C-alpha cells in the first residue's frame, strides 16, 4: 500500500508541476542553463573539471582562489542577460 501511495503522490506532483510550468516555459530553460553552467564555479562541479584537474594538474585551491570568482561572475552575468532578454524575444 505504501508503494502505491508514493506512486500516486509522485504522479500527482508531476502533473501539478507540468501544468504550472509547461515544457517550453522560462523556468525550465533557466534551470537547464543553471545546471549546465553552474558546475564551472567549482572545478569539481563537473566531470570536465575533474578531468581537467587530472590532465593539467590543476590544484583545487588554486582554482578556488584564482578562477572561481571569475566563473561565478560569468555565471551570474549570463543569468542576468537571460532574464533580461527573455521577454524581448
């Protein structure tokens, strides 16, 4: 009975979410941008970053000290540009 209850809850939740935010809604596009680029702020946030650390011998604390702030600023600037330009197009 518990499995059925959980399944019905998940189906109901998905139905409400998809009704509130259709598939091509601004929310999903912004979420995809955030998920795709947010990992660059910390080098260990993406598989490519971990691979770069191994191949190029990049130290985590060096990256945190010198690159993370630049990556964060770029990420935030991209988010602001996306939010501002969305109503225009």
